[in-house]
């Protein structure tokens, strides 16, 4: 049975995840990031539009949105059979909040940075492997989207190989699927040879 404390943690996780830090930070620089570049509120577009430093700040803030709700749930909840499930749900809800923000009419970003915070909490080791995959993929292809999709898609495998629980693996799988769904436009552009390269800022065939 879900207790009131868990319900409050779920609500807080979603509401924190829904805070559009990329939009807030870009507006501090006098730009509405939703009208520039890819029009996404994530760290990649913020970095392209208003500079790498503010992009890095967005990455940090969005990552903390995924990590902190899980940390709070892990610290506040007493030991129980349901604790791991509640903690994992808090992370998933933070990602959903970022993707479908109540503050932006249930629109939002693609969830990569917030998911990074979730994955880091679930398993620093698996996250480190996927970060290496991300760096290698972006370096070889020039596409951030390719790195994001590969890193997210492979992390359930790393978690399984590292012996994580079924709850953790299922949570990572759901989050990875959400990332892929939110990248449907990028996937279409990649298939059509119209995706923009991070290296050049130009479309590559």
C-alpha cells in the first residue's frame, strides 16, 4: 500500500523534474531557447544558443532533477520491500516531469540530462560505461542524438551485466524507451541524412 509520504515524494519528483532550467537559464541570457536552434530546452541546445558555460549549467541542473528526488526518497523512507520501487519511481517521474512539464503546457525536453541523474543514482558504474559510449559515438559521428540514443539504449544491458535488480533494470528500460520516443524527430532526420552535426552545426548527409 502506497503511503502518504510516498505520494508526496512522487508529486515532488514530478514538479522538480518539470522545472525548465534550460528555459530559465537562457532567459537570463536574454534568449528564449524555445525559439532558437533546435528549439529544445535541453543542455545541448542551450549550449549551442547561449554558450557552453550556460549549457553546462543546464546539464548540471537538469541532472540534479533526476538525482535529488531519488536521494531524498532513499534517505527519508524507512526500510521496506517497497522502498526500492518508490525510489525508482521518483526518478522516472522526474524524467517524465522534464519531458512533459506542467509549467510548459505538458511540453518539455528530451530528458537525457535528467535521465543521466537517474542512471547515476541507480549505478555509477553502468553510467560511466554509457558515458564512454556517448563520447565515442559523438566523436565518431558528430551527432549528439546518436550518442544519447546509444548510451540510453545500452544502459539496461550494463545494469544486467553488473547484477542490478529487476526493478532497477526495468526503471532504466522505461526511461530509455521514453528517451527514444522523445527523439523520434532526430531519428527521422538521421534516417533522412538531415540531422545537424555538433562538430559543424550543419546538416550532414
